[in-house]
């Protein structure tokens, strides 16, 4: 990027002519922060995590967040001021032909932040609504909140990497989450398989699909994808010991 530019990454796609899929893809922001704990995506087209756009409908594109948004729960695009680099885990297969990783970003000059309808001001409040349990959780990011006189802060290049998806943001930190895992050991008939790293059900921590309160994280699940085996039966989220949905999905 130029010295006066900032950008936000909102989607990724892979163009891979090799028969062997890429194992995984993540990114590094501003030569400093690898976000492989938040973005660790399968490079296999069959998973539809990062497929080539010309082969799918646009509604199937997985976006990391909503660009140019002041809604803290939607503005989870990855923010950077210098560069954004893809990092690829090639796996053990034979990848002999060139492949491409395409990073879809919006780049902004300083003047863009003064255009009406582009960004605007922040209230610094994150509201999470759990309609199934009739609960509302409200969190405040103090460095993005209005000042003592109630004046809201405008989104600006100086504030850029303190926004959700930025590498210098303060607690509570807000990140997109895109993660996948394969079962690392054989499943047992009529027994749940939780993809829990501590139980050796996935091969490494960044493939872990099991979160506990001790992790000090709030995870909002927007979508769940499954590539089932012929012997799989049901799939569901399990929250506080209960299946969601209670009927589970037949897979």
C-alpha cells in the first residue's frame, strides 16, 4: 500500500490447477501478525471455503466481514496499513503447477473517510443478541467509544488497526473466524466426535472446533459446513451439553 492508504481484506479465493489440493491458507498482516488462529481455511475446492468465484454463485462466497461498516459485529474484515500476505500450507501432495491466492480488499485514501455514506462515526458498543435464550450481551470498546462530551469518533486512518480485525485493537478484541478440521482418529459408533484438540480429535490447535469458557472467548457461529463420510449419522452444535438444533442435522 501507499504511505497514505489503508485497506481491509474481506474475502479470499484459490485458483489451483493441480489435482492435489492445497492443505490450508491463512494471512499475515503488516509483516507482523499471523492470524492463523482466526483464519485457517481449507484450500480444497470441495470444501467450498475458498473456491474460485467464477465457479460458484456469489452467495456461496465466504466473506470475513462487511466492508466500510461501523457496526462492530459486522466490521470483522482484516484491517492493514502496509500489506497483507497469504501463507500456504501445501501439504504432502505433488503440487507442480502454479497456483494463485487472490485476496479481495478495499483500499482507501484519506479523502474516502470524509465521503458521506462511507464509514462515519462509531458508538464503540458491541451488542450480541441470543434469540434462542432470550439474552442480550453488550460490550464496549473504550478506545472506540464517544468522549466525555458524547462526541463520537470518526473512522480514520489513525484509528484503522484499532477497529475489529485490526492488529493493535484492545480488549475486547473482535475477529472473524474461519476454521476447519478433519478427524485425527477413528470415530466410535454411537458416540459424539467433538473435534477437540485436547482429546487428540484434530491434529493441531488451530483446527480445534471445541471452545470452553476457560478460553475467555465468545464465539458466534454464523454457519457450519460438513463434508460427511458415508458412515456419518447426525451433525449438530453442542452448547452447554445440549444439541442445537435439538433434532440435529442428518448427514
